[in-house]
C-alpha cells in the first residue's frame, strides 16, 4: 500500500470514528419495555424506546406503585414529577430486568430517568 493511500485510509477511519463518537449520545433510546402500574393494579402504562437523556414523567394520574424494568438499562424512579430528590424521597434504583413495588405508606413514583 502506498504512503498516500495509507494516510487516506487512516484519515477516513479517524473521521468516521470522530463522527460516530460525536453523535453517540444523541437520540439513543432504551431497548425493551419499562412498565408501570397504579395502586389499583388495573391501570398500566408502558414505555419502549425511551430517550436515555432527561427526565420522563410517568403517565399515570396518581403515579405508579409497581414497576417492571425489562430494558437493557437501569433506571432511577422519583416521587416527584421532575426527577428531583427530596428529604423524604430519594431516587429508587431499579436495575435491568428487575421489578420493584412501593411500600404501602410511601408516595407513588411520578417520574424516572435512565442511567446510561
């Protein structure tokens, strides 16, 4: 391989890697299903392909008391609608392929964020 061709190949590979790295955080989504149920155990909402960035409100009017994380990422659940921790309610960590249920006297979950 000639010297100029080798430099061209290296430059092309570097440009490709730089482009892939620069865009890797944009538009990435979860893989799998994240399901929430309300206290009544009838109302349920599920999310798939959720963006891994930002805070996501749980679309249940009274919040969720059960969660099933069937995604390939971990999530943190919050009792506030804006993913804020409070003195009474820290975030609850739910690892991939696990579930969690709130304690009877605790507040329901209102939002979640994805750990990526």
